[in-house]
C-alpha cells in the first residue's frame, strides 16, 4: 500500500488525507537503505524534478530537518497518516512553508525495492497536489525526515517506511550573521564567547548540535553560562571550561539538577569506552551503554568502581545511579554492586552478593562490607567480610552468611581450614540461641557465649 499527504496551509491548497489504521506502538528498525542515503535520494530527486520546470534547487535546512524527522518519528509509532499540527509555530521563521508525507506499507521485511527515498519522490510526482509543492519555485529550503518501523496491525505484522518533507521559503532572519560584539547569530539567536568557540568546533549549525533553541542562560552557579541547541547543550564555567553535553548523558545530568546538582559542570566532552560512552563532571562521571542507559557515579562509589577496573572489569556498566544510604552510598552494576560505608568501599559480587541481599543488604545483620572479596581458599572457596559477619562460599557447601558471634567461634577453630570446615546452612534461632551448621559440626551462641560441637569429638567444647 502506498499513501501520501500534502499540506500547504500558507497557500490555501486543499489537504488530501489518506488514513492508516491506528495500531499498537511500533518498533523502530534500522533501514536496509541507510537513512543518509535515502535523504540524499529524496534531495536529488526533488531537485531533479524542480530543474525540469526551471525551479531553483533546494538546500537542506537544519530547522526543517529537525521538524521533519520529529514528525516522521511520531508517524512511525502507528498513530495514522496525518500532518504535523504545529507547523505554524515550528516554522514561523519561514514566511511560506509546506509539508508532504508518504508511506510504504510492506507485507514483509524484504523491501522489494520499496524502502528507499526514490519511492517517496515517485509517489509524490504521481499526484498533482504533491507535484505542485515540490516544484514550487518559492521554496528554497527543505528538511527530510524518515523512519522504518514494524508493528502488529489489522491482525498481521506490517513493515512501514514513512517519509516527511518540510519546505520553506527564504527565512525572515539570516541563518548565520556576524554581530559587532564578536558573537554570531544563528537563525536570529546569538551565540558568544567560549560557548561559541565550542559550538563552532562542533560544526556550528551544520554539526550535530544544530541550531540554538534559545539565548544563553546565566549567570549560573559559580558564574557559569549555558545554552541549549537542537542536538545538545554547551555549558561553561571558569572552573570547568566549556563542554558539550548531549543525548542520554545530558538527560541523566538534567535529572540530577544540571550544574546545581552533585555532578556540577561538565569538565570535558564525552568519550568512547568499551561498549558505550562516558563523560566526566566536576562531581563524578556519567556512563552510558545500550543495555544500561545513562547512570551517574561519584565519590567513593566511583573510586570503588575504578579500583575494580571501570567498565572493563567484572562489574561492567552501572545499572543504577549512585545514591546515598543511612551511613554510606552505593550503586548497582551489571556484574555486582559497590557499597561504601563505615569500613570502606568494596565491590560485592556473585553468590556472596546474593546471600548478602537475602540478609537485607546493609540494613541486615551483616551490615556494610568491610573487606574486598577473597578467593583461593580450601576446596575452591571464597568469601567476604562485613561489619556484622561474613559470607563464605564453596562448591561443596554452597554460600552462607555467618553472623559475627558465630564467625568469632568459627575463626577460633581455624575458619574453613579447621575442623568445622565451611558453613552448610544459614544461621537460625532455636529457643533463644543462634545455631549454624558446618561441614564438621555446629556452632551455638546463647547470651554471647558460644559452644562448638564437632563431628569428630563427642564432647561439647567451650569456645569462650
């Protein structure tokens, strides 16, 4: 199924609407024909058809591109074929503007030659109203948006491509203008100082930041300034310098209070790490990966993460942002957790972490970790100490928490290398006593006094 829409609100041409049935939210796919290729196909096709009637060539405009892509993304979520109702506001800088839309509804994931920008141009050219728009000589600028999705609709799986082309005449204000004070205006919005330098280094309006969304903000905390752009923000302070923040990293920073939060100002640009990206701030670092999203780490938790090898270590990427606790802080990671408390900062992973969590994390009887995990014990065992006890694990005995009172009696008997061996059960309360079983016996603690019974000795020995 091929369908198209044409809208020329400024020129009074009647709108032609072809509806697509509403459906559940769609999944956005990577197009087989790359988006940049399709965009170029559409631009070349439009200009080819315009040249045939003597109309001037169109140039890509960043504002029109943003508006067109945003609307393509909306259409791609299965909300029917319709025009952007906010064009009058979004394109107010263009005295005259128009929009044409097309979709290709495919029966399967194979494109059969349909998923490409040439199809959109061919579809528009077959319709008199669409052809009139794309060949109209008053338009000098265009923006192209496209999305490829799949969804369940009408009792079947459907693959669709949507193409949106927004047209504009010459702007009311110049796209770029040099000002007498050394600043430069982009679509009428001035950008200046260190923010302008960083913006220019990123390609200015032709780069990933796009056009400014508003004037400079400030003075902010510490005498700093910031400015938002279509593709991100640039922030500056005397202490941190100027840096760009964008995407999910900026969203996480914003959720924590921008420069007023504990992260403070960015101190450098984002940088690639294995499997993701990261960016440093005055108070910490924000990490992002496709599997974990963007999470912020700071203070002792960040230091503990670094000691474990950062994202290249066993912990992987953070899955939560660092948070404060009653007497410390923590963050969870793909491969475990980092907790900072009265006894220091340590990673807790694997079965030890599972057993600790079952005891109530830091609020349970074990409290905070007080040592790093250690291995190489008898029988391939491992363990970790906590302020209120320990957790020990071995292939033969499983993983069990040992509260401090029991642990002291066990330690006096040589830990896992002694007659008791490893714990084989969790501690339990029996008649007011704390009882725990070991490979070689049992420890019972009552009113602070411990009794140790070993399997090899019939009599009960006093540990204290």
